[in-house]
């Protein structure tokens, strides 16, 4: 269950700065700028109070809990049933197509990324139980409403399977089941595993429907995202914008977000979609009023994902989806109290760092903490700053010593320096986006490379 943390109350100026940096990095990616001139694989932290910045090269942490897996996804234009998906998988097998054409569904299991199959759902209102077959889990928020009271339903955990075996007989699913009937829709990615063959990841729907050059997905339309939408729409290299946010604008958002009074109580994604449409009428714009966790992978295919999110759970989902689909992720966060702006660019590739490579146990413990953009100033409190030891792991906080209340932002050494008694001095190498701490105390060492 999500826990409400103190609101960021970040001023519009800080959000606009973060959005501006993201827009610049997006332009570099879309124009195929040389990697050394981008933030790919690096993090920049601006300390606006002390007029300083820290540039850190990100490195894969061997103890990272994320598996860094990129799925080899193939698009399937015409698939209406589970059997159609199996036939498509067979068609992709050069040697197995002829041998298995007579029995295309024998010894085959189907699974969905970050989801499962429920055979029993229960109404959250009246408690009525209904049996059948539906896809459920994170990323699949499409369980049917109760037929009696129209309230939402939830899967019964005792009857949820990670995979589904196709065929005839008890416990198996009919290959003739319709995809949309069980909750698999356009853009969803399904894994078809035939025994003796490697798994095939198939994207359901028209390939041209979700794959377009110059596609940008903006996740979060708050303090940062509301300023970013207009900048992205003005970029001539962008042909399609998808805006994702489950919330509505509230009166308190007027001071820190790029919205008007008439936008209050309207869905954030829809408001920013209208902004993009006014700026460029020829731009293809899609608003999704929902969470990034529930976004089908196919929507992200061939896109650049720009994260302007307010919780670690949402950022974790964005990181996972970017890796699974193999697309760049531009992540940003702000800390109003410290006047800090952080922007990182991740690109899934062998040996590259991901968002979770910089997380420690505290970050995972705070996964459910949500940072609202604004609330009454009287509700603000200060929460749990911690410090990192000199031997912090790569991409952790070797150059950033305090934890900010905002997910993904750490206080820079200019704000919370290492104790002088330790004798640690930070030396920045901005030319190479690198740096090190050097021990200048009694136990002088060779320094710690970031």
C-alpha cells in the first residue's frame, strides 16, 4: 500500500530546469549525438543553491537486484487467439515450422511479463466469486467488473498461475480462447514457450500501431512533466507523444506546475495532450490516464521513455519496462528543500547500469513512498536523512552523502559534506564525467574511484 510522504512543493522554476535538461538529452538521443556528448550512462546533479554540479559515471553494480534482461520481441499483426500466438511462434522457428505444423499447440506454455493467469476472481464489494480465465498482475489492470454490483474485482491468489499450458484436458487452456476475452490487448507482450525451443516474446496488435520513429513517452505530468510536454512537442524530430499519468490537477498544483486554473480537476495526461496539440496540430498525441506500471510494453516499442515520476515504485516499473523493451530511459527528480535537480540517462546494453544499481536497502524499504507534487505547506515535515559511508557501492552515493526525501535524489557533498575528520576530499573530472574521493587524512590512501 502506498504511503504518502511529505509533498515536494517544488517551485515551477526547479521543475522547468529539470524538464529543460531532459529535453536537451532527448534531442541528443533523437539526433544520434556522439555518446560522449550525452548523459548516457551518467548522472548530473545540480545544486542550485551553491551554484555547483556533480557529474558521475554510472556503473553496473554486481549486487543489483534487477536482472537487466532485454526481451527479443517480435510483433504479431494478426493474432486473435492463443493458438494464433503459438502459430506465430512456430513461424519464427526456421527448423521447427514444418516439423510441428501438424500439432501447433502440443506441449506449449504461455506466460505474460510481470503477470499471471487467474481462474477465480472475487468482487471487492459484494464478495461474489466468478470463475473463468483472466490475465492479472502488475501491468494488467483489466479484470472485469462484478456482474452483480459493478464494483472492481481482484484475483484470488490461490488460483493464480505464472504460466498457462495449452491443450485439452484438466488444467489446460483451450488454444481457441480469444486474447481480448482473457484481458490480453494491443501492445501486450506474451511469451510462448514450446518445449525444446527457446522462448518467443510476441507483441500483440498491429506493429505500426505502437511503433513509430520519434516516439516519446512521458511518464508523469506533474512538476517536471507539465513543463516537459511543451518542450517535447516543439521538437521537430518528435513524431508522436504518449503522456501517462493517473492523477488530476488540484488547486495546489497551480503554483508549481505548467497548468491554468481551468485545468484544475482534469486528468493531467489529457491536459498536457491538449497542450501538445495546440503547439503542433500535426503531432500525433495520445493521453493515457493510468499508471506506468499498467502500461503495456508494446506502447514503449521504439520509443524514448522520459520519467518524471514521484515514487520509487513507479521509477522501478519505468526502469524495468525500459530494459525489457530495450529503449533509453531519461529520469529526473527534484528536491525543493535542497534546490537540487538530478537527471540520469540509462540505455539498456551489456554491462550498463540501471536505475536500481544505485539503490540500497533503504531505497527498497521506501518503495511504497509517494512524493505528491504539492499540498498544504503546514503538512510539510522533514524525513529520514541518512549518510553513506566512504566505501559506498558504484552508482550508490560515493559522491553524494545524504538522502533527500524525494525519491531518487541524494544530497550533494556541497550541501552535506563528509565529516572533515575523515579527511576525504572530492576531486571532479568533468571532462570525463568522472571523479574520485581522495583520502587526505592521516590514513592517506589512493582515493575511491566512482
